[in-house]
């Protein structure tokens, strides 16, 4: 037997006391013939069973109360019970369905910020076998984006002064043996096909993307150019310490506002198949237009002329692409996926910010890389996610060309020259009309336009 916390208790005919304080218990009876019978019932009382004192010298043995409680609730005993299979009373072992604690969620209290929730999760053998080739279970701490292994004792250590338990989650032991728990992908390719926009004023003539056709559905290892733009929902709250340093009380809250995916191969390479503006009901305090290209009204279904959709709809599209095994190409994808709150396997991410980076040196902007390697002038006034996704694809093609043709040694020389040029120009792209001839004569990527297809 085992008390199941939070289960649906009883029927409408039971007393109010039973519904409030009763515990649903599960009795498992196993006959010698192998037939198992499971019965569920409601109880208000568990009888405590204490260990017998068997010490010959009558010394008192100490027992842990939690262990006594567990053995009392999960009592195992042998009795005579009727077996439908044998059609007679048989010696039957009655035991409990044992549940193990696998998740605890705690509220970390902080008077200044209101605190936050952290989770302790016991990750099973399947994950470690797949990722590390070893069979074991391990508790992990999940605190925002921090994930690290912890001792199992820490998962159940609480202190009402600062660490208050909020959720205790139990799972039936050995459930893997009885149930098929393999993750199945319920998302099919239809999420990438044509969908209606939430915006009332959007017209087909304003379309910025062409949905994939059935024959174009991505396959594993296909390239997909991706870029995302964000807006600010809450500004950062900070204070200045007496020593002149800044202390962040509450970080700014960002929300994804636009996600663009472009084809990475084929005759339509560079043509977007997703260009979703994400509708939000929350108050936007800063559209970051100079960096995002998002303007007031773009996310409002009443006045927007963009392809407006829900965050869930766009999540489903990205989840399908991730599960398919495509490789995303973009600039600063690690940060983008973090804010979007999606976990993408490392082998499926090609981040150009790291392709053109030397150890212990600064990261280089997409605008400067595009000017230096592709002779393109992008982001001259504002950012555009279609332009950025296309440019990242071209930069990856350039990286492959440079690294394959000259080898790693030659590529290091290319990077060294890149950093020397950057320092000379203070990492600023020269004006197109500059007299020194260093400006880029191009302003757009060499991909077909959407309306031209």
C-alpha cells in the first residue's frame, strides 16, 4: 500500500472528510500461480508497525522514523486470499506499490526579488546510457539555465526560512517494465504547411515567406538558416553599490517577437519558409526597433500587416525541425535558443559567431563578417531576420570553402588577417561611399526574392 498524494480521491458519494483527508491506496496481491490482483481503496488510517526488539542484551536499537513510516504504509504480509485463476483460497503475498521521489520543486525566498523556483530532478538510466554509455541514476539541480549534478540528500533538504518545498513528485517504481515510455513524436509535417495569420490586415501581397511544399520537407542533416528577434517586456532593475559596482536585482525579461527560417539547400536556397511574428498579450516596454526591426503594432492582431501567429504554433514548427534532425545555421544561435527556451543538440547547431572566432579574442558581429568575407552591407539601418538568416548561410558556405581549400593552418591565417583588419577599423564597417575604397558595393544577399518565385 502507498499513500498517493494529489490523486483523485473517491466518488461523489463519499463523505466530505474522506474527500479532504482520505488517501487512495493500492493493494497488490500475488498468488503462487503468478496471478497479480490490484485493488484500489480509500483509507483514513494507517496502523504504525514498529520493529520488534530482538537484541538479547535488551539494548534499545534506534530506527529512523521515515523508514518506520514507509514500512507501515507499504506493509508486506502473507495471507490466505481467493484466487480467481486457481478458484480457491491460496497463500498470497500482499504488498505495496512502492513510489519513489523523482522531483522536488522548492521556492527559494528572497525579500528583494520575491524569490524563484528551483527543481531537483532524478534523471534515469536511459538518458545516461544514451549520452554517456553508463547505467546509473543521478539527481540534478535545475536553476534557470544552470543545470548541475547534486547529491540525492540535497534534493530533500528544506528550510522554511529560505527553501520552502512547493512540489513533491512521486513515480511508481519499476514502471518502465510495465509501460512503454519511449518518447513518440506527435508532431507531423503539417505544422510547416500553410496556416492562417492572426493579423486582420495581412495580405498575400505582403507575404515575406513561401511555405514548404510536401516535396520540400526537410530531412536529417539538411541546413536551415535561422534568426530570431526579441522585444523587452520588463526592464532590468539594478542598484549601485557603495564601491561603484552595479548589482542586478532583477534581470530584464525578453520575449521572442519574430522567428525566421530559410531554406538551406536546393534551387530555392535562401528563400524563407517560416517568418512568424509572435503575438503577445503582455505589455512591451521596448521594441528594440534599431536591433530587432520590430515596430509598435507589428505584434497587434488588430493593426499588424505581418504574418502573426501564436508562440505555441511557432514552437511546434521548431520542435518538428529539431526532431527531424536538421542543422540550424545562424549567428548567435546559442543565445537565441536560450531566450526562445528550446534545447537543441549541439550537433544540430552551426553558429557562425564561433566559426570565425579565435580563442581569447572578441566575438565578431554578423555585419562585420558579411562586409569582410561576402562584400555585403547589411544592417545599415535596422536588423532584418530574413537578411540575417541568409547572410549566416552564406558565411557558413564561405567557412566550408576556406577551411576545405586551404586546411586549418591557412584558415588560421585568414582569421588572423580578419582580426587585424577589425582592430584597424575599430570593428566598424566603412561607409559605402568612403574614399578609401573599403566600402561594400553590395547591399543585399544573392538569393532570389520571395515575390520573384
